[in-house]
C-alpha cells in the first residue's frame, strides 16, 4: 500500500513536470513532433531487454540521442526537422517493435502494471526534480527564445545551448512517463494538458498553472478509474486528459 | 578610439544564393546609421548577422561589452499565445538583471493596460511599441531597429522617433535603423548605408540621398519630400 501511494505520488509529480514542459513544447510548435519523438524510446527498450539491462536506461539513452539529433538538424533547416522526425522516429517504432516480443511490446507501448522498484522511484524523483528546476530557473530565457531567437541572443542568452538542454529535458520527461503511460501515450500527457491550458490562460503563469492542474487531475482521475474498472492506467489517464481539453473548448475565446 | 562596430568583407549566403557580398563599414559611438535599399537587398539579414543569428563570412566586430537592443521587423508568432507584454518585459528584465520599471517604460512608448493583454490581441502598432520597450530594457548602448515604426499610427510614429532621438541625446545611444521612409532618414541619420546588389555605398544623407544615387540603388527614379526645405 505504501509503495502504491508512493507510485501515485510519483505519477502526480511526473504529470506536473509533463504539464510544465508541455507548455513550452506547444509554444515551440512541436505538438506533433512531441508524439513521434516519444516513439524513439522503443528501440532503446528493445536493445536494453536484449542486453539484459533495465529498459528505462535503454529508453532514456535513446531519447537523449533523439534529442541531440533534433537539435543538430534544427541548426540546419526547419523543414528537414519535420521530415526527419516523421521518417526516422516512426521507423524507430517499427524497428523497436521487431526487437521486442508480444507482452514486452504491449507494456512498452502502453505502460506496464507491476510494482515500481526503488531504483525506478529514485530515478523518477531525481529526473522530475531536474526538469522542474530547469523550467523554473530558465522560464524567462525560454520565453524570450520562443518569441524571437534574435531578441534572446541580444539579451545574452546562448540559444543553441538552451535549445539543446530544453530538448534533453523534454526527452527526460518522456522517459519519466514510460513506466506508467508507455511510449505511445507519454507524448500525449505532455501535449494535451498544455494545449488545454493554452486555450484557458491569458498569461504565462496561468498557462503553467492550468497545465499542471489538468495533468494532475487527469492522472488522479485516470488512476482511480483504472483501479475500479481493472483496466490499464495509461489509456484512461489520456482519455481523462482529452476530456478536459474538450471541456476547455466550450469556454468562449477571449 | 576604435569603432563601436566594425564590419569587413562581410558575405552572407543561403545555399547558392548570396544575399550580401563584400560589405565593409563601421559605426562610431553616438552615430545614427540608416540602412536603405530595395526589398531583398539583405537589410534584415544584415541585422541577423550582426546579432550572430545567421552564419556569415568576413568580420563583424562589436566593441567589447556592448549591449544591443534589437527590434525585429516581424515575428512569426501564433495569435493565441497566452503570453502578455508584461510577461515579455519582465522576462527580459530578469534575464538581463535590470531593475527597470516596466510600467514606466511601457508608458514611455505609449502603452498602458495593453501590456497585461495577450500579445496576440495587440494591434500591429501596439505590438511594435512593445518590441521597442522590450529592446530598451537593460540600458542598451546600441539599438538595431528593423522598420520599427511600420504599422504604427502617425502620432505613434512621431512618439517613437522622438523617443529614439531623446535616448540618443540623453545616453549617447547609437542607432542602426532600417527604413523605407527617406524623408525621416534625411532628417535623423548621421550616415546612410545603402544596400543594393551592385552598389553598396555609405555616406552622409546629403551625399547618398541624391536622385542619381537613389535611381542606382533602387533601379528606378525615386522622389522623396524633405520637410522644411
């Protein structure tokens, strides 16, 4: 029971940082890229399973590698980035699925049940702390960079480095959610609360607040409902999150 | 005293297309340099190179420690971003560790409550004013203004041009400004840099803004009205 509560606590923390990172990802216009990007974790999981190491390490390493690829490509042209994400990362999904077997695959795609290990908890807590700290210390730099890289540069910001660290934090956020949401759904927990918040908010603080709030709400409701109806948690969390987005559509725009 | 900005043999190319070639000029402290030229002559690209955001060949040398305020021509932003002018002004104030009064600055460019609205709801002119305010945070030594009054109403234009000239006299601010308004250039610039495919030239307005030169630059006769002459 104690471990279950800890696990729920960790998923709430994960949801919070997913909401935070999502805000900047959405404003950076990587709504679709975010989804395809999370697929790159799958071959990492496959390799890790084949080598007999923890799948989380394989996934994290592969996601970090993916972040560096996007970063390197974005330094060239913008169109190529979309193309490459579409091609390379979807191929990663195909290759990854060849490398893993039935049950492993379903767990990797949609998140697996089972008890969290102490190691996973420690990794989760440390990663969430790092991501949260990054967003709160860098939010002003991120905002200037989103609005205009030139204004950011003339404000003394190293935009190339900021972009790389942002993409790595994004990758880390995906890795955080793999355990309970899986490769296919983690991108959605990053994006959906953020687009919900974008509709409702009128300033940056509101957006961050609404994103965290709706991500947590979806996670708690999803976990409780999944428990009741004995279904996997991940898909229900995302459905709850999408329902909140649908509610946000009702609100009249400013 | 070394110049504030030294540009030597600058070339900027995107793939096979050379936008700027073999450009050399310098800017001294307190100068007001106007940059003119037809569309596509590389004016905005030159500014991007000056702030190090596009690759180039040649030399761009700013005097050490110089602080730049940059007003871009247009921004490619979604209209529904939940970011207010205040969010931007405060973000820059924190990043450059200034203690500037954001509200007072907004008033100075002619904005008031608008800074608390999402930037997508501002009119073109209000947004331009916001960008000027944003550039002024952190007490810059030099302003790069890329058609900073475009879309601003006439009283607003006067207010912004007066503000810039006040800052020049108050703080000895150096101004580099891209403009299509030749009569403003004639009145306010100390030097004019004209960019055109074949004839880049630099000199005081009286020398550069002659009918013959302008026809060379733009490839067609150009007339402009100098107020008060």
